[in-house]
C-alpha cells in the first residue's frame, strides 16, 4: 500500500511539472494520433514561411513516408524542393522537383517544378568553371545543370522549353570537354526538334564537336571525314546562317588536316622506295584538295618520285 501511495505521489508530481511546462491532458490524445497528409503539408508550408526550412523538410518527408499515395504528395515534393533551395542544397532540390515530373506528371505542380529546374540548371551554368576545364574528384556544376535540364526533357520531351534545354545539355557537355556526348545530345536536337530555332546551332555544334573529339589523341581519318561531311552539309543547308562563315573556316581546317594526313601516306611510301604508290597518293592529294598547301607540296613530290621511279626502272634494265 505504501509503495502504491508513493507511486501515486510521483505520478502526480510528474503531471504537475508537465502542466507547468504548458502541457494539458488533451494533448496526450492529440499527439498520439498520427497527423494526416493535409496537416503535415500545412505544418511544413507554415515552417517554410517562418524561415524554418529544416522543419519544413522533416514535415514533407514524414508526409511522403506515411502517405506516399496521398493527393498532397506532389505538393509535399514541391515543398521539399523549395526547402532544399532555402538551405542552399540545389542538388537535393533538383531530385525533389524531378520526382514531381516522373511520379506526378498530371499534378498542377508540374509547371512550377519545371520552372524551378530550369532556374537551378541556369544557376549551375553560371557557377561553372571556364570552358574546357573539368573539376578533379568532384562533379562539375555543368554536370548538375545537365541533370536538371535532362529531367525536364526526359519526362516532358515536347514541353515548350525542351528544345532549348536539349540544346543546353549539348552545350554543357561541349564546355566540359565531353565531345562525344555533345555530338549525341546535339544530334537529338537535329532529329527531334528540327523545327526549333536551335536547329542551326545544334547542327554546327555537332560538327565542331566531331572535329574537336579527335584533337587530343591525334588524327583519326574517319572522324575527320565525318566532321567534314557534317560541315559541308551545314554550309549547303544553311548558307545564310550567321554561323556559315565560321563553318566554312572550320571546314577549311578539317580539309587541310585530311590533306596533310593523306600526304603523310605518300611520304611513307616514298621513304620505303615504293615510288609508284607514292606518286598515286600525291596525285590524290592534288585532285581531292587542290586549294591546300599540301597540294602544292604533293606536286613537287610527284615530280620527284616520278623521276626516281624512272631511274629505278633504268637500273633494272
């Protein structure tokens, strides 16, 4: 009996302390009852307005964990993205907004989510390091920009902004120095968005990237000819484009490199004593690249190897 009496006193004292702390008995039931999705959403939105984004993140995550199929789920994802932006965590915000596009494509939050993704992508573009310089051991801001843009293009390929975003994905790849990827991304613009204002720039960019991708590792005749083909096609298709003069200049550079490569084959045969084969290669340089400096040199070497071939035959007799 005494023990029960003491236990009762302890419980009473504990309840007094709770009351003094601002708790009332009715809250016991209220807190024991799980909050509904609408309540959690209101709680999170209120927290974000009050400048408490971390609290908003917790409310949004609780809603999504407890009520993944609730009508408020898309709004919770949007709240999560906005709260991550408020805490300067744009990469997490990108994933949150992306979940709206992939998981709730019919939601009225889609338009806002796309706008936020485009804005974050442009932010990462501005944060990027100078063109052609890749970060070491860390993803470039341009890669994060590509991720944001690609979420829109992947889930809403025919949104009014998708042609531009697809072009920007290619531009980001080009600026990183991933020319193979740039070609692939710009070819998507050429194939899928052929009526957009970005067609010309994507067409030219793919040609330039094809040329650039061989420069760090030496000449690749196949890639060189592909770059030349792309540039010739651009000049023929868009002769009045502001990019046409640049394309013609680049085409000239490509043809010079191809001519040099072919001339080097002739030199190889000449040094090996195969004068007839060398002469035939030099003639090909003259015929295929008449305006290049290598055509002039090929004419000189043609005369030389022709004389050497005659001397070779004379000695055999």
